[in-house]
């Protein structure tokens, strides 16, 4: 998942900016991007996008997913 997060950050950050930043977004908006898992014992993976960063984990966003 770390590799997927880093790729999103490096190569597709325009998606985060489009969804979260002004004029459409706000500082309170977060996106939880559900992606295919990287392990056979998991159902899905999640990339967390916040207004200023891609945190490696977030309890609140995990509960939302």
C-alpha cells in the first residue's frame, strides 16, 4: 500500500487537488480512495488524501471506510 500511496502522491496528485482544494473543497474535506489490496488476506486497500498530505494512517478515515 505504501508504494500505491507514494505513486498517487508523485504522479496523480492533481486528483487530490481537484477533489479537496478550493474552489470545490475545504480544509475539512478528506478523500478515502479504495484500491485493490496488496495482500491476499485483505479485501481492499485505502489511500487517504487530506487537504495538505497523504497520511500513512488515520483512525477517523479508517472508521469512515
